[in-house]
């Protein structure tokens, strides 16, 4: 079945831009990215849209569809009615380069600020041993495709540009939690998570988990457990007393 869909697509660059209206043909089984490609081929060949695998695994085609962060290649046209106006805009949290393409270098900067995996010094590669339950705990976080939709939807930086310097965002707080939970990682990342990467800014609204295309439970399985570990170290009176006695000794 073929029909004509009404699209509103943001066109512009870092200086200025606006939503422009288009009417585009839609065929059965297509996704939003298919329609944007048809729009490029038939009406506006200079439309900038980032994509790679078209299979929901590269994370390249992140944008906002009707205001909700989504992967364009995984947003089926069948989820909209034929008379609905579909608005496609770039991710709001990051600077626009052109049209639907954003500058996501903020995320790579935050990734570089996180100390890497730190195994015991006396443990050589090939000697690492882990229980299956520990493997499964971090395996969920490894599914991340770095689409940065969780970063885009997090209101801490989406609505407050000034927080970007102090807040790593859910994707990289999840990375810190993954390393903190790793049985072979000997670095204590709790203080840094709170003071350097802004864990305290997170108020666990679960918006990051809601938009994750890999269905990673970022809030429940990473951010909340990390907050509990930080609270144990910094605010538990028994731990505080133990630290005092240990330091005194």
C-alpha cells in the first residue's frame, strides 16, 4: 500500500534554520530513514542526515521524531497514521552542524575523561578469571551502540547547557558503573563519579532507559546501584567510622 505522508523536516545549520514541509511517498514496511532517503533523491538532494548500517546497530541515525529521541532506521512508518504530520528534527542537546546532523564530540570528550579498566598489577593478561554471574552483570551495558539518545533525552544537559562541563551523562555514568562493578577492576571510582562526573545531578527519572534502543536498564541496573555505592562510602556512619579508624591506624 502506497500513500503520501506529510513531513516537517528541520533544515539549517549552526547559525539559523527552520522546519520545512514536504509531501513524500511511503510504501508498506518502510521506516523514517527510507522516507528521508526518498526525500533526498526526489526533492532536496542537499539534505544532510547521518546513517550507516540501517539495522539499528551503528547508532548513527539518531534524531528526534515528533519530539522523541529515536533511531530513524528503527522508527516504522506504520506507527503513524496516514494523515499525521511527522516532524523530524536534530538531537536538541548537541550543536547542529547541518540539517539533521549534530556535533556529538561532547560524548567523546566525556569518554576520554573516564580512567580505563584497571586490573590488579600482579595479574597478567590471560590470567583474568570471572564468574559467569559477573560477566552477565556487565554484558547488558556492553550492548550500548553509542547512539547517544540517552544523552540527548537527559534533562540535566538537554535543558541546561551549563551542566555539560560537570556532568558526564547517563551513557558514561553507566560506563563508570560497569567498571566499578567489575570484579577485576581495582580502581575506586565512587568519589570521582560524584565529584568529577556529576552523578549527583541524576534524579533517576528513567528517561534515558525509556529511549534506549537496546533496552538497557540504565537507571535501574547502573545509575541507582552506583548512587548506592557512593552513598555507602560517603554517608554511611559505620563506613565513615571505619575509615576514620583505618586512617588513624
